[in-house]
C-alpha cells in the first residue's frame, strides 16, 4: 500500500551501487508464519520506501530500506537496501522510476517466508512510457534475495498504455479462508488489478482480474470487512473534480458511488471489538485553502472517518464516526494545514479487544514551531471510538530522542504492529522533514497504556547507507 503525506516534498537520494548491508540471522528450523517476516526468524520486519532515491547517478530511480525485526526492535538485527541495481533484482535503475512508491508483503509462493512487493509506477517499458511495474523480491532464510516482475494485465498491456502508472499503490494478503492462495491488489491510473496465487518464481499468478475500473486510481487496500476470511477490495482515487480530497470505493467498478466521506489513505482493523473489520479513512485536506472553500467532506485541519464493518460489509447508508481535533478528548485544536489524518494505522495497543487508531498529524504546530508534527492515538471502544482518552506523542515528548523543529513533519507516516513479539503493538513514525528533509523514523515500544516515549529510538537515512543530503526524505512509505 502507498503511504502518502502532504508534508513529503520532492527529494534526491544518492545510493550508488546499492548492496545489502548486514542481514538478520537465518531462520530457525520452525519457519515463521508472519506475513511480513522475510527471513523466518519469527519477528516482523519493516520496510521504508525512498522513491526519490538517486541510484548510480539516476535521480528519482528509487530504493527501499528493510529493517529486520528482533526482540530489540526493527533495524537492530540487520538492515538491507534494495534498488533495481541490487544483484538479483529485475530491471535497472532509471531516472524517475520511483521504485519504492508503494510496498506490501505476503507469502506469495507458499514457502513459509514473506515476500516483498515494490511498486515503480513511472517505469518505462518498450512502447509505453510510465507504464509502471511491480517487483516481488523473494524472502528466505537469508532474507530478501532474487526477484520477479509481476504481470501488468489488460488494460495495461493493450495499445497505448503510456501514463498508466501501474504500481501507484499495492496491497497484499494471505486470506484466512484460502490458505496458500495469497491475494495482491495493484493500483494504477488506468485500473485496479487483483492477482491471486500461489505465484510461481517467475511472478506468474494463478489468476488475474480487474478489481476496479476507476479513473485516477492512486492506492488500494485489502481488508476483511464482512468476517468471511476473504479480503474486500478498497480503492482510493484522487484528482477527481467532484472529489479532490480523494474518493474511496469498496468492491466497486466504475461508474460507482464512493463512500460519502472523502480521503486519500485507509486502514482496516476492528476498532469496536465486534469481530468485524472496520474501515478508517484519513482525510487530511483542509476545507478552506487560501480563503477558498474546497469541495469535499472534510474538516478544518483534517479528520478521520470510521466506517464500521459487519456481516454485510459497510453500509454507505450508515453514518460514519468522524474524529478531528475539535472532537472532545482529542489533543490540540483544529487549525489550517495540520494534516490530521495524513496517515492512519490500526492495532489494539492497550489489550482491551478494540483496535486503536494511530493518526499522523505532520502539520501540527508545537508552540512557535510550525509543522513540527505529532501522532495522536485514538482509543477504540465498544460502539466505536469517540476521541475520549486520546494521547499525543511527538519529538517534544519526554524520552523521545531528537528535538522538535520547524518543518520536521513528524507523523507523515505511521504504523502500528507488534514488532518485538511481546504482545504489544509498537508504533513506528516517519518524519519526512527531519534534518533538513533527510527524513527518519522513530520506533516507540508498546506498553500496557500505549506507545511509550521512554526507550524510543530513531533511525536516520544515513544508518541504511543513504548519505545526509538536503531533500533526501526516505520516510514517505512505511509498510507492511
């Protein structure tokens, strides 16, 4: 899935001849079944996209950094940098490919190891400029090695397909109801495509179909909203004249009606503890820009909309739960350009059976520090979240390394997941503007009361082989 933020600016990264750094330890004899565990050691791994990376002098070729998991947290046991110039990876680094714009993972070949999917939406192919591509890098006991390119089916392979940008978004799942048959959803400007496995090592899927035919498709997600064990297709379109903030579609083909709330990013999780996945939509856009009212359904400074799932999925006739910084219990106040909802992630951080929502607010001002950024965690509860009991964390929180500065964009990306196998989801935060837009991530260890600032640590681009240069943001994508 693609994780985007208004705080992300165009960047240039230098990564000449990208090669793996120290890999995580080999897998044990019992192969893990976590679908973001690339080396089978039982710990979930983290991927950070750097789609603007300069590779061997090719500006904007793109790369991804893999932070292997361990009991101490991601990146402590090993790190790996991957581009299309890495040995064993298909293709070649070319200017403006944007390899790493979208990333996802699943066990595509049913060997017990997670595999990494990477979108390069602006890659040129013979006869089609910016047709785009999706590469799968295969997991194994030694980590990620070797790759294949997934097919770009009709309409991407028919006639003049220039500008389709296959791979703007990618999502993957290993459905509970279909063991050994992974599902991959790919977004592009021409259509959304669903690929079903198992996949061969040449990248060939068992089946292919159009999941959506929606114009300007920018992102996709897979999530079980009906409790069937099979994932639903969720598509996000941007650039539509009547939905400039982004339109969200569920299991729909064009023409179809989107959800009646806009947004440009989504997450699925059970926020009310009823056993059904719920859809959280981030809508960070402002309702007024430079004094001009905007089309859409948002709130000043941004909002999130929670659509509750059930046996029949999501009913667009129902009323969503809307939460913003004017909601009682939510820290701060709604202000223009806060970008509340720039990214969202769901997991049960306090163990009460209801998923909690991490909300990125990269445009949040901290005193006189404009756009320093913050993350707000909204508790889930039976009946749905209300905003009560929400907490805020940022670089101004006691125990967090670094110093809050103007333009940090802390909260540009967020992810909640148990990365240390202690039963508590950890919080990972991207700060796209850190160190003059070099970019970096922060890892907050989970606790009984939520992400703990004490003991948190940061990882900068230099730590994965990217030099510190102005506009080198490498934190625009966090996944899986």
